[in-house]
């Protein structure tokens, strides 16, 4: 973690321009680690249902669309806990949004056009 600069915790509209699935993925990750607010869960559910259909379980629809196994949710939780420990060992703070962006950038970049870096 110390050799990789952390993504911004700020809103970055340019990051998602032309890539709405990226925010859905980041919200999926945030929900898996228990850090997605109820209002954002509801909004994400509406976006997923409007785009892909599916029922009330928007995360199941995302898993289906991205061909994720259900066990990926546990993997995200373990990664969050692991990265929180590493951050603590280096006297750093890793915020949930930074983590979600980092996971999306490092593990799912092939799903999206090039992800712009903050200025």
C-alpha cells in the first residue's frame, strides 16, 4: 500500500464520465464492506434495475452482469480488513471510498476504458 498512491476520497465526476458501471462497481464494493449509505444503496438499486433489470437484490444483478461468484463479497471484506491493518501499521488512514476506487482500479480496469488519475 505504501508504494501505491491512494485514490482521492473526493467526488470525481470526470472519473465516471462515459463509465457509469464504474460507480456501480465501487458502490458494490462499498456495500460489501458495510460502507454504502442507505440512500446510495437505493439509488444504486434503481440504476442497476433501470440498466440491467433484475429484482430487489441489485448486488445479485451486478454479480450476474460482471460474472462474479457470490464469494467475491467475502473477498472484498477480507481485503478491506487487510488493507485497514496495513494502513494502521503505516499510521495512515484508508477511507472506504479510497479502498473501493483502489480495488476497482487495480482489479477491474479491464472492464473500463482507461481510468483517469486525479489532478
